[in-house]
C-alpha cells in the first residue's frame, strides 16, 4: 500500500493546519477534534478523551491476533515561532517546534492505508497522545480505564531527528531516550529595604553558590551507564523592584540520566547541595519535582521487527543518534508491551528541535507512514 499524490497533498495541508493552531500540553481540545474529524470516517472505532484529550483510532483485522499500537503526540511547546513559513503558528507564544504536527500527519496517513486494507488479523491502534512535553500524558493514558480495551502487545513510535540525513532511520535496541525530571528549588529568607540589606536575609548568595554546583553534577558520556546531566533552566530572585532586598528565590534544574536506576542518586546529590546552600546562608529551602520522564528502552524483538521493515523498504538505517539526551514519555508503553521508537532524519543542517525557527519537513510524512504500515503488516499480515 502506498499513499497517492492526492493523499500526500491532503496530509501536508492537515499538517500545516495543525501547525497554525498549536495547543500546549493538557489543552489540546481543538487539535483532538481535528484528529477525530480526520479519522472517524476511516476507523472501525474512535475512542476520545483518553488521559485527557487523547484519541485512539482502531482498525480491526479479520482474524484474531495481537494488538499493535502506533503512537504520536498532540501537544505543542510554549515557545514563540520565528520560522517565517506561511503556515506559522497563529497562537501567541505557542508553536509546534518539536514536530508533533508532522507525527500526527504520519499517523493520519497510516490511517488512510489501514482503511483501504485492514490487517489480516489482530488490531492496529493509532494513538494520538496528549501532554507528551510534560511527561504526564503517557501515564494518564495508560491509567485511563478506556485504555484497557486497546492495551497493546506491541507499541511503536518515531521522532523526527535533525542532524540525521533526511529520511535516514536511527534505530537500535536498548536505551533510546534519557530519564529526566525538573527540580524546582525554593529558598525563603526575609525581605528588607534595599538601603538596609543587612536587616534581611537574601537568597542571592545561596543561589549564586548553588547554580554552578548543580551544573558540576554532570558527568560521563551519553553512552555510559553512569551518565548524568544537570542543566539550570531558570532562576528567579525576589521581585522586579529597586527598593526591595529580596527575601525569596527559585532555581529550576533539569536532571537527566541514561536509565531510571541512576536518577535517585542524582536527585539525592542535588537535594544535598540545595540543603547545604540554604544552611550556609540561613534560609529555608524546599524542592519539588515536575515533568518526570522515565527512560525509554527499545525491546529487542520490536527493534528487530522495525529494522526488518526499514530494510524491506530499502531505506538507510543504523544506530546514528541513538540514544538521545532528550526524554520521551513513550517509554512507559514499554512496561507492558514490546516497544520500539525509531528516529527519522530531518536533515543534517535542519534547525534543532525546540528552536524557534524549526519546522517539520513535509517529505517525512509519506516516509513515516510507509514504515509504520510495513511494520503493521509484517506483524499482522
């Protein structure tokens, strides 16, 4: 099965329409409606409101067999777009700068292929997942009672990957994306008049000590089991006023490890640094964790199936770009299914993910749909 020129033109139009109207994690109601409208005429069943705004389109084969799930993401990023493309985001400060619009178009293309020829057996489920960017979406979908009826035996996903040649596939078994979590550290001291800072307790020196100490927790190369990375992403000190010596402040840091087993030790080390900085400067400190991602790991059998499909299509593939430092909450599906994620090259000089000038390459829509279609038919016939 292949997509026609008309299919591709319509899928590109869908992708660009989604790009114009992005929605951030947890607010993807309009995006979900657009997906429901596109898939309802094709699928045997469409399930909505999965783990929030998630949508699943189900295609049923003639005979019994396993359930194969293909997953993409609904959400965009809270970043202003500066790509200059005609279909640029019309939502202020929000844009599809990670390519989720393209991933949705790929699954919509797969839906067209499945509608024209159902699998010989089993089921194919196309999952449009909410809230990937916060790490909450996969867990919420899996916890939803309606997910039980479509729980997969195999799960596959892809992510476009700037830096790899256009259409090249990066794929290997083992860890494929890092574990990460955001740590918000809050200091509380005492405000004072700016002319009398000695009458207060400012968190400024503690924050100045802490930020480079957190960054120094980083060590190892990405391929090492001991790899860890601490990235300070935000800091706030008091209020934006010249007359007040600050009494509170925050430091945000993203903690990252190759595998989940290393995360507890990194968190403990970061907490000890925060407590030490507070104690040294007479402050109260608290911390909390947000945007928690478990590491993603490709199952050997699922990886072999995907590698065979890519080879059968005559596409170039190797382990380039694997694993990646970034996190992906797709890994949670691998706890109960044989799962694999592949990376699809966006071009060696393409703008990087989360950059304000990023735009998904439309040429990847047909390529991604063909790969997924071949995987599904290799498993289900």
